[in-house]
């Protein structure tokens, strides 16, 4: 049962491949969430999750685990927003 639930949760999250492939669109959302990131930072990140985590860590002076949790929370928010928009269209 737990495996099934974890699979459903993972399926609901946007894949990082999707974020990386549409980086221009998602970079605006990243900038909204982490306003201290510069345009140069976003160019360096170029859709790579590890780079995003590293830049968040660097700009905000936090440890890697905290930056990872922030990115995971952001992805959950994207997923929630996507689900709400799908529901409102039906």
C-alpha cells in the first residue's frame, strides 16, 4: 500500500526533466520564489536541479539539506497549482 501511495505522489509531481526542458518558463517561477537569485544565476543553473540547490545555498547562506527541502517544497507547490488548474477547467 505504501509503495502505491508513493508512486501516486511521485506521478503528481512535475518531473525535473519537464522543468529542465521548459527552463525559460520555470525560471520566472524560480525568481518569484528565490528573489535573491540573479539573471546570471538562472543562466548558470540552466534547468539543472543540483545547480539550483547550490545557488540557493550560496545566496541564502543555508546548508544543502535546507536548499533541497526548499526545492522539493517548490515542486510540490507547482504540482498543487497544476492540479487545481486541471480541476477548475473541468
